[in-house]
């Protein structure tokens, strides 16, 4: 029996999906943190916490954001956790986008602002995400 004919066990598949979700939410947290830190310096930041299905992914990040960015981050994290696609396509290539128009534009502004700055500061691993 070859290795290619063996399908992964359900528990392994769930662990891989969980790992991908954690990675994507951590990247989203970095993007929103850069955006909030650069543009909302006068607003008071408070810790970001979540409950329910989001709690295991968000509460360990020790993230502090202003109220507007906190709401945007939690909305994006919730959409990522609830995404029905496996593997998840990039949002700009998704056949059924889950963000409404207002949220989509706000997230694009965050990605545009933070992506460039993170790449300029040496985060070349994000260059692929930024371009594709």
C-alpha cells in the first residue's frame, strides 16, 4: 500500500485545519495591529477577547486594539472560523465572498496599509500573501 493511497485520518485533518485557522487569524491580528497603531494613536486600546468558537483562536493573542479595529478584527476572525471552504481560497479569489461591502472595503484598507509597511520592514514571507 503506497502512502498516496492512504487518506489522512479525520482527527489529523481537523488538526491541520485548526492550525491553518490559527495561522490566518494570527496574520490578520498582525495586519490590524499595524493599522491601528499607525492610524489610531489617539484612541484608547483595550484587550481583545472573544467567547464561543472564537475564544481558542483570539484570546491567546494578547492583542490590544481600539474599539473600531477590535470589531473589524473579530468580524474577520469569525468569518475565517466559519469559512466553509477547505482549503480556504484567498478572499479576493473566493467564489462566494462572506464580507459585506462595507466590511470588505475596510479590510482592504487594512491590508493595503499594513501589507506595504510589513514588507518594507522585512516581512518578506508576507510578500506572497500580499501579491496573491
